[in-house]
């Protein structure tokens, strides 16, 4: 019996070895660009690093490191994986992009510092993180500067968006694409229906001078609270309200303590995909064309993903019993008028650009 089992193991091992040798001898399947390059957004599967290398039999000339502080399933992360996939496909395997999610390479500010010296090749960040490198970019974050999402993308995809992006020249990195981060709104422990009802309220804000001044302009008092502590501040009544997008509102369960969501749409802060100038100097013109095209495509894909992500978050909040308070255009106008002096304060040297944004269809 023992001899039988030994013989069986030998034969099984031989069969496995033969099978593996046979697989290794096979030529890798040729990539059909249309199967990946022209894939409809709804057909793109959830990706990870192991699925972004299309040409698996090619030794890459460049392996680029990509820093992302969001989770694997987040729209910006999935757009990053799509970018990596397209770059590998279009470079015919000569470039690989390895994305590191969940802030494993550091927070946004620290990764930008590494980016500038070439320690990291690509970083996705909020524009608020890099505004200090190019003050003119503040115009793209002014409260109530955009009428709606379509207006914002008309601005960012046009001459103004290109001008602001070009303004980062010499800072150690090159903007490749704008990503969506949704629209920020106020939410409260008790109903608020107008600008007048904002008077005297304590509102949690980020440690940002612009955000604090915006809240003051509306007659409320800004209170700086760390993001992870907002739930407790709302629960204890330390603050009467806060502000953020639908996705963060739901992810942090703020609907449990502040169930009145006011869709005032006060701020849209774009995000950016940045390339280190050190990496750019090594890639060459042909590879840069691949990088630029793939970044633009990934940016459009991220917008698609964000729209779905945001709507799912909104629906989840509604299912939890959240009351959505929609403002009339007249009432929104009162909010805009209240904060308009901030345009001159923060962008006095760039009012021509502010006017161009306001006149953009």
C-alpha cells in the first residue's frame, strides 16, 4: 500500500511538472488594444495592481511609483489603476505603473514633497494640498464660483484649466489631469433653510483660512476640528453643523448626528494627478505622449466613477432617513453674495481670471 501511494505521488508530480512546462512553452496571448483601450466605462472591471500589466512578457524600461491615499475601491484609486493599465498597453509594456493605495507612501503633503525630488513618480492630490505652490490656483476653489458640475468641467477642460495647470511649471511636478471630488455642502443637527438661519451657528471647518472666512461671511462661527473627530463634535453639540461631500458624510456616518443636509453646493475642490519632473525628464517625448493621453482618459473615467459613487452615497443617506434641504436659486444667490468679498481678498491679483470663470458657459 505504501509503495502504491509513493508511486501515485511520483506520477502526480510528473504530471504537474509536464503541465507547467507545457504552459511555460506557450507564447503569451497577443494583446488586442480594442479589448482594453476602447472598453466602455461600464464594462471596465474593478482593478488592482496585478491587473494593470497588459504586456506580461515584456521587461519594462520604466516602473513608476504612484501614491494614492484613498482605499482600493475609491473612484480616484480605480482611475489610477485604469491609468496604469492604459500606460502599459500603449507603451507596449515598456512602462509599468505601480499604485500604492491607503496612504502607505504617506499623506498628500508628504508625498508631494517626495514627488518634487523624484522619490515618488506620480501622486493624486487635492488641489488644496498644492495651492501654496501656485497661489493663482485658489481661483478654482473659491466658494460658489461654479454654477454646477458642468460649469466646473467647462472651466477645467478649457483655457482656464490649462493656464492654472501651466502655472505649476518649475515647482518640481507637472499636472496631468483633473479629477472630481464632488461638491461640498453644509449639514446640521437641526434644520437650516436660509442664509439668515446660519447666523450664530458653530460650524466645523478644515484648518483653512478660506473656509473659515467663508463661514464667517455667512454669519456663523468656524470651529476647526480634526476630520476623525467631527462625529463626536456633532454628537456632543460642540458644533451645530459641518460641511463636506456626500461620500464623506456617509463614510463617516455623520448622518447619525447631523441628519439635515443642505444642498447649497458652496465649494468644488478639484483634484489633480501629478507627475514628478524628475520622472518626466527620463521618459522621453514618445513615452510622455502615452502618459498624457492615458492621464486624460483616466480623468474622464474618474468623473464617471465619482458620479456613481456620489449618487450611491446620497441614496444610502436617504435610506437612513436624512432630510435633504434644497435651496432655491434666489436663496443660493444670497449665499453667493455673502461670500463674494472673499474673491478680492484671496484672488485680488487674479480677478480677471475670476471674471473669466464667471463668464464661462
